């Protein structure tokens, strides 16, 4: 039987690249769509291809979706800017456009990567997929909710199956918001830990996320959403402490109000001080078990940071990260 083709929007990005490898291992012929060709060699090594194009352009999207059996939509706008129109143009209109093009191109399934931020900043501990959802007057949170509604509008059970994945804070080699940015800010003396003992970081190592997506696909579940995190209660300070140790730093904690008064964006402080977790019981029932724990994930990430020259080399003779 001929292999099925999987298209990944944002295929050259941090998640897109790892997902391409995971889907190739699952027997798919992988195709990526991205604005740049930096990942072209990685796709060729997997026996696939990376198309350079813009999902906002109908011709580029139609070419990418043509003949794809599965489309995984990872492309999105992230950030803390107060640009509602810009976020809606990419996260909502873009998701709707991808879903429509996928169905026209012959795909039978779409997996849409949303975010646990659909629950906002203040949510019940152990919140499950049923919600409550909260846009929190934040463009990223709200447009992720709207993006889910947009793609689910195309769901046609048995003909075009749509599934939503809500990842936690995805980290690993190549992660911009949860690895590269904090390390860069720490080195520049611009990072401050928030004095909030209850703050939790709901991380998910990127390969665990890919496992979760594959498990949901294998289970044939559609028309619903799944939270995917590493399923542990990690204090925010402990998560970022891994990077402090790599840099040989000890960064003091400052209260949130003081940081905001000094010009730190309030939305960013709210991201860092979430104090509850997200339930992953639903995907656990399908067999999901995060196989890479935080220590191992951070060790792999530390190796990448050293290769990139972002942190000092490991001590002679090895040693802990």
C-alpha cells in the first residue's frame, strides 16, 4: 500500500520539524509548508519535501494541500503584542483557510495545534478539555479559541475529521519562547524571576507532544480536543532554574507589581505566574505516557544550547547540566 502524505504547515518551525520526523517514522511521506527553506535538507533526509510558500496565499496553500491525506496545522502567531487584527488574520482566518484548502485538496483529516492558553490565565486546577474557556482579554488566548471554532466548522465525521491538540508550554532544542528567549535575556541581565511561589510551568517536551499527536491519530479520535503536557507540577522557578545553572547565574525574584511598574508587559507576567495545571487524563486513557522527563529533556536541551554557543561548554570530564 502506498504511503500516505502528511502536510505540516509551519513545517520548518521548532514543532514542525520534530513532527515531520515523528510522522515519517509512522510511515507518512512528509511535506512541509514554510516561508523559508531552512529545513529543506531535513525534509529531504526524511524522504519528503519542504515547499516554500505563504499560507495566506491561495495558490501556495492549494499546491501544498494537493494530494495530502493528513494536514497538521502548526503555523500560528504567538506573542504578547496588543494586535487583535494581526492575531486574528493569522490564527483565525489562517486556520479557517488551511482547513478549507485541506478538504478541497483531498485530505481526510486535519489536526489543529491550538494551546492550553484557551483556558486563559486564571483557571481551575486540573482543568479538562470541557473548560471553561477564557479569552482573558488577550489576543493570543482569544484567537486560539476562535481558531478552534473555525476549524471545527469544517469537521465532517468520516469525510473530513478534525481534531484539536492543546499543547502546554512546548520546550526542547530550538524552542524560542521557553528556551532561546529566556537564555538570551538571562545573559543580557534582562531576565527577572517573578516572586510567586505558587507559579507552575506546564511544560511538554516536544517529542512527548509528537507522541501525543500520533496516539490521537492512531486512536482515530476526531471532533474533539486533547490537552497534552508532561503532566507534572513543576514550579516556574525550577523550570527556568535549569538555564540559570547552565549560565552560572542566581537571579533574584522580584514581585510581579514591581516588574510591571518597571515596564515588564503585564501579559508576560501573567504567563509566568499561572498557578494551576491542565488535566491530561483524556489522552492518558488513549495510552499517552510522557516518555521524556524534565531532567532528560533539559539535558538534551542543554546539549543543543552548548552546540549553539548560547551557554558555556560543559565542564571538563562531563558533569551535570
